[in-house]
C-alpha cells in the first residue's frame, strides 16, 4: 500500500459584489432636492450608519479602500454595494 503525505495549502482569489439594502428615514430628502436619488461621494460613506457585515475566514486586508456604490433615494432607501 502506497500513501502520499504531501501537504500543501491552496488559496484562491475571487472578486464579487456584496450588495445591501435598507431604509433610513433620517436620510430621506423628499422633494426638497427635486431628484429621485443621489449618489454621495466617498467621504459621506463613513458618516452614515451601515450594517456591520463580515465574512468568517476573510483574508482581506481591511486597510485598503474597496470600490463601492452608495445610492440614497428621496424616501430614504439605501443601496450600498462593495466590491
């Protein structure tokens, strides 16, 4: 009986989009801006509440800035997407 005792580690990289939706009535702007939605710039993202989502066994360097999309509708519906 032949057995092999070679051990090696395999890592892989995958790119995906994680999209979240929620409603925050504090960010609703109604008809005040006369547009259906806004897409704020990067500094605004750190100013609002976001769900504290995480992936177990994540090996990402969290110090790097990820690509994201933030959209807020006039009713306060939030779309937050991170790559």
